[in-house]
C-alpha cells in the first residue's frame, strides 16, 4: 500500500460550506436519520447512569435533549426558544413536551426539512423557517433562549453564527451550543487526525470545527457575560460507538429493500465512520456543551 504523506492530505477550506451544499446534504440525508433515530434526533446522545441504556440509542439521544433543556433555565410562564439548525424539529418537539407554555422557532436551509418538519409540528406552538442561522428574521432580543446542537459546525462555529445567537436572545437569556470541537489549531493535528478531520468535513459538508478555546473567547468578546464550557466527550462516546452498527444495519436494510444507496448517503455513512475515528483522537477532538448567558 502506498504511504500517505502529510502534503497529500488537504485541510478543509476556510470559507463556509455553500448554502447549496448544506441544503443538498440535508435534503438527501434526512431520510437516513430515521434509521438513526425514530424521533429524528439528528445528533449524538448523552449517557447518564440510571437514566439511559447504552444499547438503546434513542434513550441517549433524548437524554442529550434533556441535558440541553436543563441548561436553558427557561421561565416557568410563557417562553420562546430558537433552534438554530433545527433539522426535523426533534429537539423542538422534546422541549415542547417539557414546557406547556413554550413557543419555538426553528431555522434550516433544507426545504425538505421545513415541509416535513412542520407536518410533525402541526397543532403545536412551533414553526420551522427556511432561513440561514447566520442571519435570521427573528427579532432582536426576542428569544428567552437559543440552541445550536451539532449545526453551527456547518459554518465552522463562525463569529457570524455566534453573533446571530447573541442578537436574538433577550438580555438575561441563554444560548446553549453542543458540538464537537478541535482542541488545537488544525495545522497542529497529527497525520491520522488530519485525515479523519478532512473526511469528516467532506462527508457532512462542514466548513470545519471551531477550536474550543477560540470559540469560548469569541463568545465573551461578542458580549455574553458568562460562558461555561463542559467537556462531555465520555458521556457522548457510548452513542458514537453505535455508528458502525448503524452503518451496517442501514446498508442491510437498503439491500433487503432493493433500494439504491444515494451518493449523499454514502458520504453520510463515511462521515459518520470518521466521526468515530476522530473521537478516538482525544488529544485533538472533544465534544462540549457551552452555556452562554447574555
């Protein structure tokens, strides 16, 4: 086998993934997530002793929703929340079940997610809009809270996306960001991490992952008064280890149903595998929950 050299591994571009690339990714790959989660949670899970079963993926995925919700500190009376990159609204539906007086707005670039997600929200005080989370139509200082769960990575956890979260949240409100981050600059990654990172970004149409220390500092400079960073990598790991089994199960399902596997599905599967590989490089990657108060 021919050896791979560092110069042969190209790092992801610094510019944001295009709207067309992200839209295509979610229009094509959303159906794949129904295999990952019956509740259409398009993220990894959180393992909590006594609350979740490590072999039952959906229990961990919904526990992640619970963990995020617990950090929002929403008022008990009427409250509003924005989900920046909401997917099919799985997290929004979970929040609405917890808070009977909650109203929710989700934004996504995918027309498919808007159409099908709003069907699932019918009769609830929530709506999904086809908008870019870096510049929404949500009024300034109007939300009690905002969340971004494994979504702002499509913009590389850019200042633009963080500023938009700051703009729409009320003074005293909370922004919670849950995602994978780099622990060091991409140029400092080892050879294996570089390759996994490159493949991960290609498959999931990501601009890149933010460096956790830089994102924390940017949130403070934008104006958030209190920023708390929690490394939950070990909590997330049990759900990440479901990836190879989910890949095999999905491929077998498509085979038995005589369905052709779409190119984006292949990209999604490969990226999921490299997410697992990246997670093993714990000196370079980590999964964090960031809670920022305005």
